[in-house]
C-alpha cells in the first residue's frame, strides 16, 4: 500500500506531458501558469530557475524542480538573459538558443485536479528543488538516469518509456520531499502521518478497505493506540478526525469510479461503504455539490 501513490491517483486528471528541450547559450524561457503541476529535470549542463518569488536558483545535472500549482516561472542560462515564451503546445522536442554551452532539460506538466487536491499536496511549498546529491533518494536518481537514457535512445523505440518514467517521477519527487522533511526532525502534518507507524497503518487500512465499517477504536488498534490517543494523534497530523478523513477518502475514490468506470451507482455506493444509494447520493452531493449521476455526466 503506497499512500502517496493513492493520493496521486485520486488527483490525476490526465496523462502527463513532457518536452525534451535542447538549448545552447544564451537562452531564456518563460513558462506561463498552467492548470496543473509543472516539473523540470536537468539532464545535461546547468541553468537558473527564476521563480516569481525569491532569488535565482542554480540548477545542475540531475536536479529536479517541481512546481506544485503550475505557477509561472522561467529558466535561463543566466539570470540576465532575456526571456522568450515556451511553446504552449508542448512539442515532443524543442531546440533553441545560441552557439554556447548546451543544456538539456525535460520540461513537463502533470494534469492534476487542483480544485480538490489530496491534503498532502497542500503541505508542499509552491516550488520544490531536489538537487542531485550522492546517496540521497536513489529511486529518484535512478528514474532521472533512466529518463536521460530513454531520451537518448535511437530507432523505432526511441522515447517509448518516457511517459511511464514521468509518471514514476512524480511519486519519487513527493517521496523525496516528505523523507527530507521527516529527516530534519520533529515532522508535522503529513510528513508525520507518513512516518508515524500508528497513523500510517491506520491510513493504509482506510485506503485498503474504504468500504469497511471502521470505527475510531478499530483504526486505533491498527496503530496500537487507545481510541482517544489515536484520535488526537491522527487529527493533529492529517488535519481532520479519523472518521472525517474516512468519509472524504470514500467519496474521493467514488468520484474516480464515476469517471473511470461505467458501474451503476449502487455498485459505486457499495464499494464506497454506503449501504444505500440514497445515503451515498446525499453524502456525495454534500461533498461535491452535485448528485453522482450529474457529476459523472459533467466530468466524464
């Protein structure tokens, strides 16, 4: 059970897109705000990240940048280089710039439902920079290395594995950030929830069996805590009481079923822990503002 993977699946609103960008100095690219999350991977060379707030950030080979809400920003070989627009159509490959030293990037976007993000996403800073540090985050580093090799592959299968690796990249970006936050000591929020065995086991139980008639005492037993102690610890880390998170997760997974399947409402209701279609419809409308059938019609 991977809680971060579940959170990504619940927010996913489409397949990610990416562009291999081969640039010769001098160059500067402006990225407008997008309705999702953006990312950049430095495959070769170096550049500067110019975010709307804060000073320029130096990026080197293997560095990864994640922009939680797709905010506008820029990349350039030098902070003083004039900026041009990044193509809005996001081509598969882009070559630009001058005759100077080359920088090769993978620039892309994750299509996530930011109107209803999983609460762990809200805890992330607007911009995450994960530098390539030896011995840190081996899964992330391996994925970056594989992306570089796949993009350099020639022939009929060139780049065929990139979409799958880009999907994995998001999982490892989020894991790395929460691991770093926990490693700094005294983690709070979801960094605590993901690393506290008592809370993590309860969350895994909810995600594994959302339809089960859980009680706070049942969930506390998974973590080896009394009902009261568990409820306090869970609410302090997750940001809502256990039963409130259970309800939210049930309805969130139900919404995904309505979009991803053609199952009848009674089946979706049962899988979501509701004994009657009426009770499910009432709870769903309270959470989403639309009845399940209309929500399916509007979103699918």
